């Protein structure tokens, strides 16, 4: 984005699901090795750290997160599975706040995390209070900064993910706010299917499941990598099993009177990508 004075390497992981019967320690080991080798600047976990929100699952997730934190600054939001069985108490005690604002002045990027989960239901909801909070935070971001918003649930339907269910109930209100405030990048997970789409100059990027075999169709365990530099962004899909990367999107940015905007882009159907 215009005004960046350095490259930013971001790893975006989702739906690791400690406690899931299909969770794979082998995939966790490979993921950690790949992250260490990649040496990213920031790691983002967009929810569903656990399967049922139990303390033993959170303790395993925390150990994993501590390993990630030793590699890079790590930002985390909860998912619907994390909110099961009063699990958000463990999230707050062991992981951190369920929403946050991080300002990186070195590369002029604001990262805002939201909690889209609700106790013991799979549907998501941002809610009026968080929407108001988000609006106030976005209004304070300098116009020459890029903005990235993270939450777990998918903002729009994901191809190749089956019947549309477990949705974000107030996605329309959130989508309008994100567009009105000129948000550049939205990151999420939830459906275990990777996806990239651009709406009204906003990149909406969802990650698959990185460390489980709870897959749809012919999908594979995977996560995302974003590389931001002075004028553009590259989005890559990384397959956890092999570490193989496939480019899925490229964006160029321009700084306008109303802020940083996506000027041009191209992307591929992430769910169709294979190693």
C-alpha cells in the first residue's frame, strides 16, 4: 500500500481445532516448521482454536500459540467452537482479548479483531455494540493507513462449502460498514474452504483448516500467506502437508484523498487449487 516503507509478511491460519477427532499432530508439526522457515512478521489466527471449548483443548492451543509467538507477533480472534461450553472464559484467561486494535506505524497498517462467536451456537453475530465500536475505531485510523479487519465467520458465502448455514447473522450490516469506512482487507475462516474475492475495492480472504482432516470435497489442509509491500499485495495458498505454495491473488493499491484503495486485482478460485 502507498506509504509502506517495508515489506510485511503475514501468515493467516484458521480452524486448527485442538480436540477435534480429525486433528493431526503431524500437520501441527509441519505447520510450525513451515512458519519457522518462513519467518513472518505477523501471524493471524482467525478462530476455532479448539473443538469444544474445553480447558484441555485450550491448554494445547496455548502451547501451540506460544510457539507461534516465538516466531512472530500473533493476533488471535475466537471462533464458534471456542465459544462452546463457556469456552470464551478460557479464551480470555489463556489467550487474550476477544477484540482488539493493533496499529503498525512502521508499515501504516491498522489491524482490528472482532468476536463473531456466540455461546453454544454455530451462527455468528457481530452485534450492535461491536459494530458501533468498530466504526469508532475505523474513523480514528489515519487516511493514509491500510486497514485489515479479522473475524471468524465468513462474510459472504464460500464456494464449494455445501449448504449455506452457520452464517454471520448481521453480515449485511457489517459488510456495509466495512465498505463505508473503506476497509482494505478482511480475513476469516470457519468453512474450512479457502476463498478470495474482491468487493467494492475490499479483499475478502478466507482460510481453510490448517491442521485437521475435517475437509469438504477434495479440499486439503491449508493456510494463507499475504505479502504486502509499498504498492501491492500477494496472496498465496499454502498446503500444510507439503508446504507447497500457490498464488491465488495479486492486488495493487493507490492512495487517494479518501484513503488507501485497491486499484487493480486478479485472483483465482482458491478452492480449486492443488499442490
